[in-house]
C-alpha cells in the first residue's frame, strides 16, 4: 500500500477515528493501523478541522488480501464518504 486517503464531511473538533488494514487472518496487519484526530493548527497530524480529507502512507508488511476497518474514537461522529487506496504489486 503506497497511500490511503479518507474523505468525509469537513472535520470538526473532536473528530477522531482509527483505520486498520486487515490482512488474510482477519486481524490488523503489522504497522497497518493509524489513528486520526482533527487538529485546529498545523500539527504533525495530517487531518485539520475544516478540511474534508486525511491521508496516510502506511509502512505495513506485504499482504495478498486486504480489508479496512474504521472505528470512530471521537465524541463527534466522523462522516466518511470515500476511501481511496494506492497500491503496487509485490511478491510473486
């Protein structure tokens, strides 16, 4: 996986969610989880209040099967409308 982009309604304060990349065993892939929390300032987190997207460049192990689980963590529901995944073939 090269990059994951999550789109939704504009993020507000207290929007927070976790994205898990799920492998063939039905569990999160090693290094395949990321928690996003909306920030009001230009912090290290790539998710800002007022925008409608978040992105991530995971460093997970190679897998032949991929699922995604998104879990709401914040006190405000995150409305997600689309998830895009850029990937490249790997392995044999």
